[in-house]
């Protein structure tokens, strides 16, 4: 059924003039239309370019113009923000989903134009059904915490390596909860794992501690991902006799700390931790329920990692430096930053990808995330990890979320 809907959507994109290699923006919450936008574009060799639903103003304007997209698929509740900015010289068409809205100076189409009833008669038999493994499947914008957001080019090989290759404990009998956004690698990779292993997934729009366990039980979810404050939020729920009455078998959690270990014990979970970012392919991953708290795991097969100083010289165990990565298979990491050759060259210098993250490792080759290199707090000659402060403060029962800022 999904394949039929995908081919139908791909045909509609092609009828709108979308061709292989074109960039198409998707600005939607997690829903069926967002998934079909992605699949339909890739089916004809076009590039899926999702945007964060929180974007507005200059940030939104700059990223739309950076994308070089002619077409945007936009949810109606976001569309008003488009009328407050300059859409640039290339964007000329918008498909509105989830309601009706008119955007100034562009041609607007209703959602039925792309996602109407899928009739086999409406499907173009001349569709391009595949590209090359190194072709870009999507462009995802980084968060821009250390500067303007960059557009990360990701190949089909990278998507496979990040998901299925790194998380090969999943099989066709699993059902994955996708509650991370489809405009981040965390959400897209879970859907890609589903496709690769032939299992199923449930796509929901966002995380809610109140809805998490009901959704798990209602849909027989076996696999999920918990990031940051999700774990302490779940721990703050009152204990129940039903805490271990569920189908959830294994969870990826970041970070692996006292909270994660407590959640695993309370609910009888097998939990792994890992390290990843948009540009790489889950180079570090742990065994289930590792004994060492704070670890991101060890390098997986086919990956080389080093902790280096500012001159790319390898540091000994225990010393803090930048994590750099390379892979045995070509194209397993990002293909560069779109329209930003300077940033691409800087990140890929000396044949290694430089993550910009501070790490240390121990004698047993366990790796520990310290902080973003350019995001540390320095006080009286001491480097302080904002990440660690935030992890501690978020554990307090009265704290909803936290950001540590130097003053």
C-alpha cells in the first residue's frame, strides 16, 4: 500500500515538473503526508529537503533561499510565516497540506494535488525507480549552534549506514516508534530502518511523557529512541504495577547515565546508547545496558575514530580532544555542505571528518562525550560542560527543561 501511494505521489511530483536531482522543501509535522513527500521525491530521484517546524523570520528565509528549491510542501498552520519573508528567486510553487491557505507571489496547490486517491491508472509507468547509492537522498539543515545552519548532503549509503548497519539488532518483527521529527536525522533514520528490515513503524508528532506508554501498548511497539530530557520526564511519572507490562524490547538512549539505567531497571528494558550527528553514521554504539555510565559506546565495525589535538595528533586515553571519524566504505558519511565549500574543506581536512565535539576515551576504548568544542563554559581557568550541567539540573523533579549559559 505504501509503495502504491509513493508511486502515485511521485507521479504527481513529476507532473508538477519535479525531476531527478531537484530539491524540494518539506515543512510539515510528523504525519503521513511528510513521509509520502520524502518517499515520492526519492522515487523519481529528487532530493527531500525538510525544514524545522520552529523556523521563522530570517532563519526561515535564508534556508529557503539556500535550498534552491522551486517547490515547497507546507502545512497550513505554518504557511502564514511565508508571507512575512522574501521567498527568493527560485521558489514559485507551494502545496498546502492540513488545511487551506494562500501564500503571496507563488502558485498554491491543495494537498489533494499530491495526496489524492491513489488509483493505479494515475501512476506514470515511466517513473525513475532508483538512483545511484551515492546520490543525495536528502539535505538536512544543522542546528547552527556554533554559527549559521549548514545544509548537509546525505547519500543513500549514509542513510543505510546510519540506520540499518548500526542498528542491526532490529529485525522484520519489530515495530518502531518514530516520535523524533522527520526534519532531523533522528526521525528519518528510524523510518529508513523500517524500510530496510521490512518491519513497521508508528509515526507520531512529538514526544509526550503522558502518551508515551499508552502509545507503546496500543501499537505493540518494540523499539524506540529516547533523547535528552525524555528519560527524566518518564522517570518523573509515578511508579505503577504495570511498569513492565509492555512490548518494548530495546531502546536507544542518549545519554547513558543514572536516569537511563534507572528507567531500564524500572521497565525491564534493554537499552543501548550511541553517538551520532547529521554528518556521520552512528560511529559509536554500546552493548545493551552497558556497565559504564556516561559512555557513548565503542567504534563499530567499519569505522575508525580518533581523539586529536588542534593539529590532528592523536591524544592518549583520558585526555580531551576533538573526535574525528572516517569509514571503510565510501559515501557512508556526509557528501559535504551544500553551497559551502569552505566549511566542507575545513570539516574534511586531512582525510577525516571533524565532528566539532570534545571527547575522551579510556584504556578499554570506551568513548565519552564531553561537550561541543565551541560551546563549553570556561570559569576561572576551568572548562565546564554545559551538557553535564544540563543533565544534572534536568533530573530535578520541578525542572521541565534547562539550558546552561555562561554569564
